[in-house]
């Protein structure tokens, strides 16, 4: 029996928790769009928003690394600055050779005011803005994927013990890296580099005369660049320009994330829904990206002309009508990316319209035609809630699909199949027809996956694999992967997750080698080359190359819960192979076609080989111990090789390819995204 005093003491402790817990969030003010909208009367009121960022310790000191140019600069001797778990903000300005003083977001005055006040002239606010938006984008990504995000590793062939990958703890963010109209993610430096440049003085409604445009103050540009880095962290081969869709996909995906993040700002959403009377197909801030940069320079993201544009005759903004030839004809990465962005936005509009149908019916007394004048505030609130839910749903579908994409040579058709498969895997019953909305939007733009005859959900979902004789061998793998998942689940930080990944990738490589050496069944399953028999059956000519080595490219765990509480417990592994295709072999795809021959880019080294990659993304269900999907890019695929050769070595449009792509395609160009974003 406890004494009365003891019981009293326990109760007092229950009532009064004397320990002060750390807060869940850090609130930081920032621009909802960019500074230009604060200059316009109708948008200035909604252009300040408050980001709620998960609380983290920011007392670390950002490094003094200066990757912007290679000169030795003064080290960063400030003892303040923003450095968290994922990013560090390094405010070095190479044009002046100076570090700007770092912001101290832990300062009590700053904490008590939800961060620094938005200001174009305060570099510390610029740091806060880049930090807040970067973190928000990372949080959205992690929420959709159900695991922690890792940046793409650094590679070093000379590490001991066959180890090649070095963990990258921080993405380095340079708010004032360039004095030019550019901003980009550098895969080489693992950094976001934001530029600034004098505003064109022509249009005084957009900029103060003589002012500067800071790309680091645009929420869209920051989320776009952060998304490039997140995508590279998951799929590091996607910056290889092997197909007209490769870099276009990077651009489009970055825009999709930036675009749908607009719908998570409640004040903006309510304001714009009221203004458009709930019609998201009419022009609104929600569907535009990087306004200030776009107006200053002309073009930034894929999106600017994607959803709609001003009709030069009527001067009225119009929704663009999709053209089923677009996908076949448009090659330039931004324009091509715009096709994908508009397809996803179109799917979103259909989903939203479906969700608000009843609300409109009630509000219009059944006629569907809303009365003149403003919408009732309650209706606006309800519509905004539906828009936000739909946007969140579409964004989550788009991010999750990344786990169902092949590890190399992605195209838009693959992505559509990934979206549909990922969704069908988690949500068996598509009672709201979300999947149909996606398929329909893609179809209207001519995006058809290869080898698919009809565009139905059934034909687009990757078929469940049949493993046949190697089932027992595969079940060893799934037992092994369960250990991996348990280890990762208890890993307390990202560095440890990276180490566990590396360790299990190495072990998995050994296991696959041991179990499937010379296994033609495994070759068939993955579309890769594992059996000597492959050399014969594909007439590969063993004298020029034997079986290529394989790489365990990635290993990821995924635990997801669907809307009905159905849970998925999976591990995704991807395996890749490559071979260098000699000129004698690839040139036959161009020879005999005069129009292509004359367009061969003279800048290319004639002796160059072409790197051709194959890969398989394998999705293993840990609850059933079954390999569910294999999403393959075949190692022997003459059709795909031909496409790559024609894309890389020939061209339909010599002027564009020679001037634009030759620079991107320079072998091993480490900064493909820099060139794409430069104006
Ligand atoms: Zn981009």
C-alpha cells in the first residue's frame, strides 16, 4: 500500500509538469511568393506567410567551405548562422569576397517575433527564407515517402575496403552565390546556389527601380531547387541525359513540388479561391511559378506557359488546350517538362472538381451557375479545404511514385505507370477515380507508355511478378531485407541510416551473386544479364565484352499507410548494369539515314563510346515475403539503345541540339542543371 503522502505527490507531479518541453515547431516568417507581390495592392496582404518548421537545434556553426569559386577566401569567422540536421546556410558572396553575418534564429527577440521580418535588404532574412522553404520541402517529401531523406552521396573510387560512397550530412545553401539570373542545384557540390541580379527597370509595378532580384527570396525557386536535390538523393542517375525526357523530368518534378506547395498556405488559398470563385482553371497565383524571376527574365520553371497564358488577341488569360502531338514534338527540356507539369495539374483540377461538385450544387441551388457577386465566406473556406486536400493528395501520389520508377533512363510514360502502380498498391479501391484522372490527363497530351496498347488502369499497373523456380532463393533475400528494415527503423540519425544502407548494399551484392550467379531466371526477372546463356541468346559477342558487373544501386525501406488504414511494409532495391557501346555498334543506328548523319554534332568526339545502362527496381513485400514488382529497363533493348543514340548523337533539330544540348551533354558534365537554368 502506498502512503497518502506518496499518492498526493504522484498526483501533484501529474498535474504540474515542471520540465519545459522543447517546442514542436519553429515559426518563421517569409514571402508566400516573392517580394514582387508585396508591391501589388491586391496581393501584398497575403504575401507574408508564417512557415511552421519542425523544431531542430540550430546552434551549429555553418562551415566555411567556399565552393562557389576555387580561390582561397577568408574563412567564415562568424560564430552565428543556420546549421541544422539537413542543411547549412553559407552566406558567402563571391562577387564581394565576403561572408554576410549569419542569422541567429535562436535569439530571443527573433524567436518571439516568429523570425526576422521579410525584407529584401536584410541578408539574414534571406538566410531565414532559404532555410524555412528548404526544410518545408524536405518535410513534405519525407511525409510522402515515410522515411528520412538522404542527399546523394559523394563518390570516391579510392576509399579503403571497396567503399565508395561518402555520407553527405548537409546540403549547402548559398543564398548569394552568383551575380547572375540563375539558381541551380549542383550535384557536384551538393549545394543550392542562388543568384541575384539588377532588376530590369522597365516595369516599375514589379520591382523598385534599381533594385535587385534575389532568387533566394522566391519560395518557388527555393522549393524547385531543393526538389532537384531530393530527387538526386533518390535517383542519382536521373541527371544523366539519355532521353529527351531525362532532364525534362527533373525540371517538371521540381516544378510539380513547388506548385502544389502553394496549396498548403491557408491565407493564400482562401484569398485566391474567393477571387476565382473556386474555379481553379482560371488564372490565379496558385497556378503560377516564380513570378518575379519569370517577369524579369522571361522563363524559369517548366510551368510558366504550361497551364495557360494570355491570348495576344483578346489580352485575356486562357487555359491552354492540351495537344496530343506535344509529347512527340517538343524537345526543349523546359517546354517538354511543361507537358508533364500541365498533365499533373490537369489531373489535380479533375480531382478537385469532383470533390467540390456537391458544394457547387448546393451553393447554386442545383443550377451549377453561381450567383453574381462574392462567394459566401463559409463556402470559400470549404472549397479551400477541398483544394488543399486534393493538392496534398496529388503531391503525395507524385512523390510516392518515385519508389516505383526504374533506376535509370526514366521517361514520362514510366512515370505515369509508377503513379498508377504506387497508388493501386496502397489504395486498392479507387472509388474516386483519381487514377483515371491521371491517365486521362496524360493521354490528352500524348504521353503513352511504351508497349502499352490500351490506356486503362489494369494495363498501366505493373504486373505482379511470377518468380517460378527461384522462389526459395528470393525468400532468403526477403528475410535478409527484413533485418535491414529493422535496423533502419531503429537508426536514430541519417548518418547511421547511410552506414546501414552501405553495409546492407554490400551484403546484398554478395547474396545476389551467390544465389543468382548464372541464373537465367534472374536475368528474365530483372532484364539484366546474369547468365552466360544471355551472351548466346542475345548474340552479345563475348569477345568484345562478357557479362557486365552489376551494382546494388539503392536500398530503401517504405512503410506506408493508406486512407483505409491498409499498411504496406516494403523494401525497394534497385540493381543496375552498364556497358560502353563502341562507335562501330552505335553508329549503325544513324548510318544510312542521311538527314541524321548530317546533323551529327561536330563537337562530339567521333571515337566516343555511349554508356548504356539497364536497371531493375524490385519491390519486396516484407509481410508476405514476396517479390511484388520488378520495374525494368532491359540491358538488351535495341529499340531503347537506338533512341538514345539518335537523341545523343543525331538530332531532329540541329540548331537546338548543337547549341544547347552539346553543352549539357559534354561527357561527364558535372553541372547539367546549371546550364538548364541559366537565362
Ligand atoms: Zn530546375
